[in-house]
């Protein structure tokens, strides 16, 4: 038989203690016998605890929530390994002994695809995850459970362990095949750092659009449009001198452009 939780609470010591506390607060707001009006009970903040405690609890809960989503995280890890091996074998040795403009174009093409494709996948996969969490956020914000700052900080922190893991896995699978004899730890670390920064930015950008857009369809469409503009105006498809002056701002405010320059130089 199912337990009657409402009846169990109504007959519990907790209910009696809460009712006594409410009665005490109500009595404190009543005028004194001589007619003196007592100041109303006020709280410094509408939240029950401090910002640091709310942030800590939110981060722990977000990490546990992500850990219990293997269909999201396991697919990202498997994709990082598979795409790293695929692109690495496709551009095997492209970063080795670059002596001509054609070889340079091929080497940059390998890096360009290695950046764009995982970034788009990260963006697309994070949109439905954040969309599902919006319902929880609206309910907890209405009940003043957490401040928005703690909630958003926890949402970003929960992604970092998986982003570092997938970036390291992709870099280990892709860059040794790509660089071949030119491989050094310093060059690998530079590629890993740039790849991590780009995939992290793409993922956080997906979180932002998922929160701001009214539906996941609009969030996906808007994000894909922005990522496409980044790819077209990063300087690889069209060199900077050939980009019309009225489109130059898309080249300067371009995340892919700066990541490519960080890897190539």
C-alpha cells in the first residue's frame, strides 16, 4: 500500500515544530498591550543559505546529473576517439615537412576540419541537454532555491571534466598521425590547449543559445549559422586580403581564426 505522505507530515514532530515557529513569528508582529507596533520580521536575503554554499551544492548536483547521462557523455568520448583516428589517418603526415604552398594548404585543411567538426558536434549535442534542464531551473528559481549565478556556474563546471577528457583523447588520436616526425610534446600540448579552448567555447556557446532561444530548434539553427560564419570567414576558405572590407569584422570577431592562428604559428 502507498504511504500517505501528507498525513505522515501532518502528524509528525516536524509539522508541530514548524507550526510553533510560524505562530511565534506571527505573535512577534502583533502590537504590544500598550499599543506599540512591533517591527515586522525581515530577512536580509530571500535565499536560505549563502552564495558559496549554493554554488557548492549546485556543482555537486550538476556533476552527478552529468555522470548519470551516459548516452550524452559516452557518445562524446567515443566520437572523440573515432573522429581523431579518422581525421588523423586521412591527413596522415600532412603536418610533416611542409615545403610548398599546396602542402601548407593541405596541412591547414586538416587542422581546420579537426576544429570545425568536433565543435559543431559539441554544440548540437549540448542543446537538448540544457533544454531539459530549463524546466528544473525555472522551478527552482521561482522557489528561490538557488541564485542564477550559482546555477550557471555549476552548469559550466560540470562540462569541464568531460571537455578536458574528450580534448585529450582527440589530440592523442589525431595529432601524432598528423605531425608524424614533427611531433614534440610542446607542439602536442599547444594543439591540445587550442582544441580544448575551441570545443569549450563551442559548448558554452551552445549552452547560452539554449538558454536564450525559445526552443531547441531555434537554438540549433542560430548556432549552426554562427559556426558556419566562423568557418567561412576564419581566413582558410577566403584569405583575409580577399575578404571585402564590409565583411572584415566577421574575420576579426572570429573564434576559429584565432584558434587556427594559435595552432599554425
